[in-house]
């Protein structure tokens, strides 16, 4: 009897990941809203926002693992798609401020009034509607990835050359968004958010709701990635990763497969950025910095490239370490520690945390099977 497609794409590790994610999404709000502040089990609102940020980073890492771990596309510019999704959400949040801004202008955001903008730019139209903002969160990163991928993959740009081009794209956007005449707040970016869907973004209940929604988005993103990598499409992507020329000679349109998965990955990164912004309270051009994209690749390498769950784990582990070390006297040395971590993982754990665990478990299974097969003839005698 054929198993249901949903059952086929979920192994024990995937089910465990979803269960743990669901438990996390339930436990944190309960410990924040119900457990008294004086209790040792109480989770502060600061930690709720911090954990929500980690979950958004997990979704970003997942999007990178989809293209790098399964299609061999190393993007050093995925922070651009993350930031574009964040700016789309930030534009919606800015339109919700209205007369509560410093200059009390019902139409123009404060930075536009300060810079003497005569009217709202055309590309800001529609962002007073949440549905339009949701569309832009997915459409803008997806459209940029589609156009970029169309030219890059048709030209058969691969390997380190593609990585450099993606980084150049991100840096170009960084320079553009720094300019005040772009209409996105310049160096200061977008901040001072008040409401999201008429709920105060600073309220405890809203922060917990954003955490739960982020966990839900991560679970949906994980299921989408699992559905892709366990299907025939996933097998073709792995073939492209391991032997692109041979896959092309077999008759597959390699460019189309790479373009599809690259665009899907960008849309996921945009959603991650959109959920990130209301939880941190600001979006500015620094999110386009190439270093952010490189750091996200390190998350995937640490957790385990080509494992999905490892990418999320790497995002949590590295960012927790970053929070811990940058809050003390070791803050100036964090980048050295991050570089050392990447070198150590590359040399000692090239498969990453989850990849190494899966390899060891497979080795033990093979030894067990070999020992059983060796003992079987004696048992018959």
C-alpha cells in the first residue's frame, strides 16, 4: 500500500523538529504571559523578542540551505532578499503611524517631512493595506531573484563567480538604500513603529503572537522545503549539485530548475525579513551588508548543509553565541570567534552538526547490519 505523500516526506528527524518547534511556540508565550515575573521559569518580553528574531534567522538559513545544500548554489547575497521583505513590512508599519508621528503628518512618514518631500512617492502607494504589503513581501524579493537568476543561470554563471555576483548585487542595494533620495529613510531606515493590524507592536501579547506566527512560518517553510527535496524535483536538484554538466546532457533544463528553487528561496527569505522587522523595531540599510549574508551561510555550514534541520539549528546556535559573547567584554572579538568557529567546523566537522550526527548514525547502522549478517549463519547452524 502506498503511503500518503505527507508521510513519505516526513522522516523521524523531521517529525521531531516540528514537534520541538510546536512545543517552543507554545511554551515561550505561556512562560511569558502566565508564569509570574518573580518565578524562575518566567521568560521576559525581551527574550520573547530575541527568540522571535532567532526563528526568523532560522527561516533565512533554511532558504539558503535549500539552494546551497541541495542545488549547489552558494548565494552570498541572500541578505538582500531578507532586507527587501523587511522594508516592505516596514513601509506598511510606517503608514500605520499617521498623525502619531513627530510631525503629525497623516500621509508622509516623519523622515519625508524632515527632508521636505512634497508628496508620497508612487511606490509607497498601497502600503497602508496589509494585504498589499503581504503581496510585496513575497513579490519584490521573488521578482528580483527571478530576474537576477534568469540572466545568471542562462549565462551559466556558477561557482565562485555566482557567489561574487550575488554579493555585488547586495552591496549595490546597500549603497542605493543609503541615499536619502531613494525614499526609504536613508541611513536611519524605518523605525518608530506603532501598530500592526491595530495591535501595539510593543505589547507583550503582540510580541508573543509574532513569535508564534514566526514559528508557524518556519514550520510551513520547512514543510515546503521537505516537499521539494523529497520529490523528483529534489532528486534533479541533487543531480545538478553533484554533476551539473551530466544532468544537462541527460536532457534536463538545468537553468529552469535552478531558477525555480532560487526564486522560491528568495521568497522565503523575504517572509523571514518581514517577520523580523516588527520584532526588532527597525529596518535600515545595514541589513544589506554583505557580511550579514556571509554570516547566514556560516549558520548553514555549522548546522549541516543539506539537512534542513541543521540549518535552523546552526542559526540558533551561532546567534545565541553572538548574543552571549557580544554582551560582555568579548564583544570586540566576536568576529574572530565567528571566523574560528567556521574554520573549526570546516576542518573538524565538514558535514556540520546534524550532518555529522547523521553520518555517525549511518555508520553504526551499517556496522550493526554487518554484525547481524555475520552472525546469521552461526544462528542457522
